[in-house]
C-alpha cells in the first residue's frame, strides 16, 4: 500500500466522496502530477517568460539530485517555516482556509510542516501546485507578490525533495502481482505455440478507472478463479495435444462454374415448368418467361456469378432451407480445374458476400484450410481490393451464428487474367458457436445441420464512375479439414518431446517436466522438478494413460503461483545501491510483461541466468529486439488502450445511414491510436507527435472520414498531412473525439477531463454528489449555445472551482463533432472554440491548444507520458517516492531527442525499472 | 385427458416418496455439503419454467376475448380468470399473475428468438458475434449451489443448447455461455438417483492433487516473499484453501449414497411423444430433486421458440398437431380457443406441480415445500410474438415473504393484442406502453432468496410490491 499520510481525504475540491478509497487514489496521482507541472512549466504569473522560469526550476531539481548525499537525507527546515513561510501563508491563505472559513474543507493553518514525518504531504503538494500555477490565491483578489510567491514555492520545492529522499529510502512499493487475464492468455500462447484463445473463462479484471489493468493492487483472486486456472490449463493442454492416428481429411473443391451452372439449371427448370404451365396462353407464357429471364440476369453493380461464354449473370442466392445450397464433400483430394469462363464477382459489403455452404461434415477440431483462386476485375491496375472470411450457420429461421474468422484482410493483388491462390488456415476449435444439429439431423432436415463459409469484400467504398472497380473475381474455392501439416502436430511434439528415454515412463516424464518447467517458470530448482515427478508417479496409477498423467502434471505447472505471480523472490541488496534490485530472472519477466504482455522467452532467460541483463547495452539491444518482434504489437495494443482509456469505444454500436458510424469506421477508429503508437515506436518519433504531427497513420476508411484523398486499402500506414486538414497526433483522432462525445454532439467537459486525466496526468477532481443539472426546460438556457451553457453552469459556485480547470481545455475541441469530423458551424452559428485557462493563457481552438501543449507544456507532456508508461511497465501506481526517478528519466528522454522508443529504453535502463 | 391423469398417478404411486434429481457433477460449481436444515433456516429454492410462442390475446371486441384471453380480466384482488387460466383458481392464494413486464433490451426482438434473454435480460445484437450473460437461476446457483449435490438442474424438452438466438436452454453461465439442458426424464433420474459418475470421482481426486500442488508451490513461494508481499499473497493462499474445501465437499457427495428411489419407475424412457405424461415427468423431476434436496435451483424450458423441435408436438396432449402453428392460426375461426386450450394445458401441469409442492410438508423445515420454493412460470411473448407484456406467474415462496392472491396488472388500458394477419408484425410496431423492467422482479426474487444484490444485468431496482 501507499503511505499513510496519503490516505487522508482531500477536499480542496468540492466534496468528500462516497467511495473514499478510489477517490483518494485518484488524488494521489492528481497531486503528484500537479507538482510535476510546476517543475516543467510555469505561468505568466510567476515569470515573464514561462520557459525561462521552468528551466530554472528544472535545473534546481537536477542539481539537488546530483549533489545530495543519498544516504544522509536532510532533516526538514522547520525553523524557516515558523519564521518566514508561515507568516506569508497566514497573510495570503488563512483568510479563506482556516478555522473560520475552511473553503473547500481545507485549512492551511493546520498543516504539519514536517513533510516526510507528518501526514500532510498531499496537502502540501496541492499547495505547491496551485501556488506555482498561479491558481491560488485567486488571481482577481490576490495581493501576493511574485517575489513572495517564488519564495514560498522555492521553500516548498526544497522541502518536497528532502521528503522524497526520505520516502524513497524507506521504500515500500511493490509490484508483486499475478498475471492479468490477457497476460495469462499470451503466456499460454507463447508456451504452447499457438495463438488461440485460452483464458476466456477467467473473469475480466475489475480495472480501476484511473489505473492500468495490471495494477498490482487491483488484481484480486478468488477460489473460483483458482479452480478456473487449473481447469483452463488442462483444457489448453488437451487442445494442443492429440491422440491416435491422423484423422482423415474431408475436401471440397468447388468451381464457380459449378455454382453458376447450378443456378442456371434451377433457372432452366423454372423456365421449363413455367413454359408448360402457360402452354395454352402463349402471350402470358412469353411475358412470364421474359420476367423470369430478366430476374435471372443480375445487375452488374451487384455481386453475381458471371459466365463470360454466354454473358449471363446470375445473382448469388443462398438460404439455409433443406441445405439446398450445400456442396458435397469428398474424401479425395480435389484437383484444381483450369481457369474457365465462370467467376463469382464479389462486390464490397457484407450484403454482397459470397456464401459457400459446406454441409455438415466439417470436423470439430483441427485446421480448416480455405484456398481460393482470385483476381481483381478487368482493367484494374491501381485499386487493391481486400477480402475477409466468415464462418456461420443457420439452423432455423432465427437460430444462427456468424463470425469473422480471418484475422487480417487479404489484399487481392492478382491482375485480371492471372488469378492467384489465396489461403486461410482457420483453427476450428476457435469458433465458439458451431451448429449443434450436426450429427443429430440429416442434411435436408429442419433444423438444418449445415455450415457455411462466406467471403466478404472488405474494400471500402463502392465503385464509382471515376474510379476502378473494387470487385474481386473468384473462380475456385477449395476447403480441406482437418489439416495437420505434421502428425502429431508440432504443438504436441513441443510437449511430448522426442527422446531416447521414451520407453521408461518415469525417466521420460522427468525429461518432459524438466523441459517444460524451465520454459514456463522463470527459475526452477531440482527440488521443484523432483516434486512434480513425484506428483506424476502419484497420479499415474489412477490415470487413463501416460499422456493423461503428464498433461495433468503440466497443468499444475501452469496453474502454479510460481507461474501466475511475478516480481517475487528475494531481493538482492547491493552495497552501492540504495534500493533493492530485482533478481535478473524477475527483471526478464518484468521486461517481457512490459513489451510482450507475456512471460520471457529463452533468450531473455538465458541472459538473465548469465547475469547479463543489467548491462545497459544488452538491455538496449533486447528492447529493440522485443519491440521489433511481432509480439511487440501487444505492447502497443494494451498500453495504448489502457493509457487512453479506450474502453467506451467498445460499447458503441455501429449504425447505418449516410452520416452514421459504420462498422468499418468504428473498427478503424479503435485501431488508429494503436497504429499511430506502433508507427512512432518503429520510427522512434518524438513523443510530442502525440500532440501534433505532420503525418497521420490511417487507412482508407479513416482517410475518407478526414477528407484526405489518395489512401487505399484497410491497412494503416503513415501518410503526410497537409496543414489544412486540422489533424495530427492523438488529440484530433476521430475515435478519441467520438468516445468523448455524447452520441449526438461534442462534449467539451468529457474531452477536457480526458485530456487532463490521461494525456497530462493531471486529473480534475470528480464532480460533487449533487451536481446541478443544466435545466434545458428553462427557455433562457435552452437558447444558449453549448459554450454559453457551460459558462452558465460554471457560474454556480459549487461548479466553478473544478470547471474553470476543465472547460477551457474541452472547448478548444469544439470544431470537432460527435464523430470527430471538422466543422465550422453548428446550427448556422459559427463555432467559438476560444477559451482561457485558469492562469489566463488563451487558447485559440485546437491549433492554439496544440501550440500551447507543444511549446509551454512540452516537458509536462513528456513527463506525463513517462509516468503513464512507467506505471504500466511496473504494474503499480507511481507515488511520491518515485518522483525523483521520473524526473531523471524525463530529463534523459528529452536530452536524447524525446523519441518514444528512446523513452522505452530510458525507462528500462532506469533504477526505477530495475528495482522493486 | 382423464386417461393421462390416471396413468401418471399410477406411475407416481409406484414411485414412492423419497427421491432426488440434479445435474452432472463437476459442472461449473462444485456441490458442497448436505443441507442441514433446522426449522430456523428453511431451504430457499428457485424454479423457472418457460413456454414459447406467447399466449392468446384476442382483441376486446373479439368473441373469444372474455373466455380465452390468457390474462385475467380486472386487476389487484378484483379480477376474473378466463377458461385459459381458471386452473389457477384453486391455488390463487399461492400465486400472483403479472402483466406489463418485459426486458428493455428484448422489446424490439422478434418472438422467435426471445427465449435466450428470458432469464438473462441481455442485450443481444444480431450484427455482431452472439453474446449472452448470466441467467437468473445461475446467479442464485453460484450462491447456494455448493449446498447440495447438484448446483442446479437444467432441463428442456428439446435438450442441449440449441443455437444462438434459438436457445434450447434457459440457463447461461457467468461467461454468458449456454448450459446444456437435459431432456430425458430417465437420464435425469439416473443422474440424480442412480448412476455414480466414476469419472467424476477420478477427476475430483485429480483436482485435489492439483490443488495440493498449488498449495505446496504457494507455501514455497511465500517463504521467499518480503513481508508486505506475503500479505498480498495471502489472498491467493486463502483462495486455494477455499477451493480445497470445495473439492473435499464435492468428494463427500460423490461417496455419499443416493436417496433411495424405486428405480422401476423410470425404466421406460418417457418421451414427448406422450406429451402430458412427459411434461408431468419433467415437473416430477424438479419435485423430486427439491424434495431430496439434491438441488435448490431448476430451470425447465417447455419448448424452444419457433417450433422446429420435438417440443412443438406437445400440443398433441390436447388434440392439436403443432404448438407453434396454433399461434399463427389465431387469425382463423376458433383459433383463440385452440391456443387457449393449449395454454390451459400448460397451466394445468404447472398448477399440478405447484400443488404437489403445496401438499408436501417441508421435509426438514417449516411450512410446505411450496412455501420454500419460488416458482416463476411464463413466456417472453404475449400477443403474436411480441416481446413485451410477458405473461408471468409467480408462485410459492411465502416463507421468503411473497404475497399472493393478486393480479398485478401493469399492462395499461390497451395492451397490444389481436391476431397477425400478415404485414407488419406487432414487434415491429412502436412501443406505446412503457413496460416495467422485469429485472426489478428478478432483483426482488434474488433478495428474498437471500442474496445481497441491488441489480440484475446491470439494471438497478427491485419490486417490493410482490412482498407482504
């Protein structure tokens, strides 16, 4: 837990919260960061040139940290407080903050001046923050001179630093924790060698509003969960192992010519019966036949089977009844026919998809390999269409399921006339809902037991006159299942390793267990191995066979707290270090959890076991290797989603319609922040690019949302950004703006709070319990603009103190609507996105906000990013005792050019990261 | 009909008194200990029974309105049952009829796919991958499932899980996954009273070894931790110990003898081809399971939605062919009466079940079994596949504080009714009446069952009017 003195309820804001625990924690961060703001930034009230002042104060911090003897912390200077500081405070603050008027429930007259020994450090940090930022005393009524202000601030700064040292040497922060649900899942994937979903049965983490999911304090555990670990590891091990002979493969070889001819035949049959039916009425007969033929010939704009030989176009038809559309499976390997004259022409959109019904013979497990022969449309040279694969079934009118099973869109590059083979491997056991009527119903019966695959052209946008066709031409589909490239599969062999000892059960068991344990646990002793071998011997008699007994033992290894818990172990104390250092194996685990969200690989474990992992050069190499590894994308995904608190985007539903949030847009919105971060990591781009950049990382759907031409395809890539688009960085990303809207319109308060909380790590206090609602039934209020309403709301005394800190930030975003699109007007009125910060700095809309952050708050922004990333990397909240380290890392990052990859390296090579 | 009654009574007579029912061992929660009810702590049981397709709701001006409406006429204590529902008359002091309740997320859902949500109140979207949430019965089973040999009994006429949006089970676990329902009375009977699950015993032994192992590893690890980490880690240790206790209790159940039952009774597997007998046998299973305290939680889905299953043929009990078709045929002359007769049959069997509980004194407690059993009976459709204004009956549970003898009519003056004659379906029509949230009833049910909860499926609020 964190220090006692931090657990006192604070209320320089509005209230004592109903949930004191979460409340306080939020404030610990808030105050802590409040201080940071001072160190880097200052305000016009303190000095004429904010940056000069900031630099000066920054250098004070550095000098002190370099010069002060680490092991002899200074005592607080109480004498100076009594004689010099208290009188000043009394004059400037006590009027409103003492016994008579304890505004905001705060009494300045009762503060304990012993920062480290007393209980008031959080109060002092807040005093420090408001004084240094010029927010208190209230600018309009303050008579405090700049000189006096600086005098108090200097004293506070010095005392806080002394307290930091004391606090740090008493260090009681711990990252000891269990793996999160997603980390456990990745760890199983990496150990078992397949990217499957293993940990879904674990409960979701009860993530705190203000923390990361891996925050050590919030990771709880229950008896039910303990049972679940064992059950799910057992299931995971059973899924990756096999028994018996290789199962026979079922094949489908389906040419689109066959599909077309089938449609044609059904059509011909209908024509024939119609002809007969109206034999006696030639006039009616010919009109009926004409109607039928007209219906059969599909429009070229819609998906269809095309027969070049006859020029006929038949619509894609599919329904589940009687499994009429099911293609027959075969036990023989189909031979791929030569290209003929019939294609399925698949246009973009889920309604234009090609459904291939496979009947009821797909197995439950194993890989389903889907191959198609496809090309682009005739004459297309620029446009690159893309394809997704779905799996589904329909048993009855309502009973159905459909799921996208392809991970990434496949780009179809083959030109017309030279089709190529495109292939997907789908693990059937990963499909949660299968048709439960397989086996109990026959094909043709109701409920229908068949299943289908569906090809969706995911190219954004329809063909227009002026652009090339996005259609995809498929002429052949081949499916095989279950496909095993080896038997037993590699995952099985990874566990049941090849061995000369295989004839001797116990010896073989020992070998298997030793190999597995030393990969799964970060450190393993002979005694630990002995015990698992004993367990094997103990359960072997009651088990079905050797394999079952081994799997049971391996499951206990993965369910063990020695696998589940990290950052444990005895801590080495080195004489020349003030803090306990992590053992190297735990350092490897911390590094791996940070950048891969998983347990360390063999390279890291080897470096740890040979003691090389603390070498800064080795660490730098490892960080680069890990970030460049495909597993590095997990870092981008989980850090960014949690840092930017993107969960609300998960609750949005796509909507149809012209200006709606379509599925492609929503999906792209969720991806954009992650894609930007990943791109910046790749290029070691400046952290300040989060604030503003002259490039975007977007795909076609987002580019068109932003009005940027010339971006094609669903992959994200870096695109140069002309100024006039009002984009760049995180602040203007559509997803983040949408998330901080109310569905109908922008929401300046949400946007302000989000910016302060996540990007600046300076969260405003939560609203008081009885917030006066904005009364829209009042005609006077109803006719106000949004900005005016907010200003009116702010006039309430109860709201003022918080909202003057929040609103100006949010109003700067007013040029972006509920879906993050740029706008100049609302309801015919011009947007007024100008605002004034509490310290009297004016922001002129988004451009002004970005400029202010980049110029005046550059160091604060870098520091906030350091803090967020450090908290994620350590798996715990930072506190007061981490301040000096954070300052040092921030300095190093900035000196080294301020790149994001540089930040990762500075963090990993810091004492903060390497100590407990 | 009389014949059927007679036959069943004979069989039941043969069956004798003491027996029990339940679900497979080592399902999600493990059973713990035998109930040791003293008079002070009566068992609290929950059974939820569902029928598909909705109920007759002729228009007011329709000649069938008076006789064949499902909902009684009137409200409060001043109401009159119809021919469809007058079978409730004898037990009216143990029964409350409800109208005007539904789940907000289901109100625009077609009646052919609303059974999935009946006990979960989940928001299920069709445009994304199917996702349900935990059902009412499983919330309660999580709390008390370890008190009995089986955490819960999950039954349906059609069996299994069905498919997304066409469930054949009412029960969904914490992860929102369907729990397979058992459909054969004989198999349920065997599971509850006859067959030892040898594999379950073996797997339990293995679970215990695994937990021992986790405990040993944990003790090892704890020894290396600094003091404050030890404290944090103790939560884990306690959880393992708690899990061990649960496995131990489960093992005790495995070795404990079953209640004595006359096995001859279920040598024949009664199928839905004998509809009334089948329905009675399924209700008997709940009765026996409750009576022997083999479980305290049961669900029974009398039929899946939209026909297309064996349950559709239950209508043969009263001389019709397919049950679902009756709801479509209400547009024809006599249609309301036919559907009314079928619903009356379901009501009859539910009342028979409730009466049996009422006639049985609580084996080791006070009052009757019905006083200690809370029964929810109903459908998620009212007028033609409309997922609003659910027809609901709440019965029993007097010892838990429920007050009966009333018709709580929240349906408003003109609930949507009438036959569907093509065109726009009722469920597509605008919502003109604001139904009560059914989750409020669920919350009160859970609270009276002894759970400390204020909300269900994310919706806060209860419905104290149900209580005395």
